[in-house]
C-alpha cells in the first residue's frame, strides 16, 4: 500500500511538472484554429495557414533531430524558419489581421524573453 501511494505521488508530480513546462507542442491544426479565432480568419485563410504551419513543423522537427539536443544550434536554425513562416502567414492576411498577428508575435516574444514560456 505504501509503495502504491508513493508511486501515485510520483506520477502526479511528474504530470504537474510536464504541465508547468508547457506539456507537448500544439499541432499545426490547433495553432491554426487559435489564429482563426483570434484573427477571425476565413476558412480559406485557415486552410492556407494550416498548410504553412505543417511545413514549419516538419522543418522544425528535422532541425531538432539534426541538432541532437544542442539548444544553441536549434535556436539559430529555427529563427529563419519562424521568420519565413510569419512572413508567409502575413501575406495571406488582411492589413488589420496582419497588424493583430504582428502584435501577437511581439507579445509572444516578450513573454519568452521574460522567462515565461507558459500559458
């Protein structure tokens, strides 16, 4: 009984840590749905954004694999990928949507630089 209780506490602790660290990355579809809601994208725009984000996810995964845990190498390789992705997304947005998207990116960057990568 004691071992079981200890194991349960351990599992709860691991789960809490994973959630606090952001858990798993969101899928391109989930990211596109979030943008659809916040930027009021049309269905056509959402489809195009999803395709762009899928390509980005594939490139990011290959960078992670190639970097083999080297965070510095990952950061330097992912920067241009993120820039290209945001430029492609902005190209399909209206002017108002592009402005709101840029504001979102700026806020996200500020949160990351402030040490808060979470929700």
